[in-house]
């Protein structure tokens, strides 16, 4: 009997869908949504101030033909900005790692772009791009997303094991060989960590840029749908659009985390699971 129970518990432990990491957030989410639904119903809060989760779900189903295509446009902007940030951030980080003078010359400007509010410069970028709104939105999202990649990757490229570095010097490895066989592998976990951060920031940058641009028509993103819903006091629809953006951000983070775990495999201590 005890062996049967042990086998059942072992199977449940292996089943990720029934693990505590999965069940606990679901339970908390159900409790929060239930309290939200009951609280709005009891207090008789007007729907234009705070809709119930059931109202948001109905709006999501009703307006799906409008919201989903808009979400795909925002996703397209996010993906292009993210890929651009990943490539440019990696290239700039490699360049800065080659010389302290280059790093000291370029890094302050990366900080300036990061600390400048995107809301303040987005109108200028949109004006500069004139009729190419998609390029302007991608540029805004890229500015928000590329700094974590530069920062993390540069730190990783400079964080070398002294023993390995001395070994490469001893064998008279060239600068290219040191970069390819030592610096880049050492910086890979830091680069992947920057990608996880940059993925969410790309989405945030895309949404903020769409808010500032306020472009409509068939090429309008999810942020424009949120603006229009807010102006028309269609608050359930606005919350439904916000829900889609949130779910998209979570999916991006999960996808990048899975890619990071797959790339690092079993060789890096940060991805190796240990029994507790």
C-alpha cells in the first residue's frame, strides 16, 4: 500500500501540470478574480469605473475579431524591435569589450538612451519617420529594449575566469580566438538573461509608442484599441485588450526562459536543477 502511494506521489511530482509551481498561481488567481467579481457586485460599482471579470470575458469574446488582429500587429512590432535590439546590442557589447576606451566612449550614450523617457522622444521619432509609422514604432521599442542586452552582455564579456584567460595568453591565442572560444561562451548566460529582460521591454516600448502615435486604421495595434475603448467608455473592452497584452508579455517571458534553459543545457549551474 505504501509503495503504491509512493508511486502515485512520484508520478504527481513528475507531472509539471500538477506541481506546486503550477497549482499555487492558479489558486491565487482564482481567489483574486472571485474577490474582484464579488466585490464589484456587492459595492455596485459602475461598469465604466471597474467592470467585473465576467464582463471583461464577455467583451473579450465579443470583440475578439477586432482585438486579436490588433494584437498581432503589436506582436510584429515587438518581435522586430526585439530581434534588432538583440543583434545590435550583442554587436555593440562585443565592440566595447575589445577596448576600455571604446567602452568608456560608447557606454554613456547607451545610458542616455535608456534614461531618456520614451514618451518624450517618441513624437520626434514619429515626425522624423514621416509616413513610415511602423519604422517609428519599431525604433521606439528598440530604444527601450536594447540597453539590458548591452549591459548584461558587456558585463559577461568582461567577467572572465582569470585562470582561463591566463591559459589563452600562455598559448598565444589571437584576439579573435579569445573572443570566440572564451569571451562569448562566458557571456552567453548574461546575454540570455538580457534577452529575457529585453523581451518584455520590447512589448512595453511597442505599446507606449502606439499610445504616443495614436495611429488608427487597419494597421493599428492593441494600444490604439485601448485608447479608443477608453475614449468611448468601453471599459470592459479596454480591460480585455489589457488582458491580451499581459498574456502576451507572459508568453514572451516563458518562451525566452525555455530557450535560455535549452541553450544552456546542463553545463551552466544557473540552469541545472538540483534536488532540495
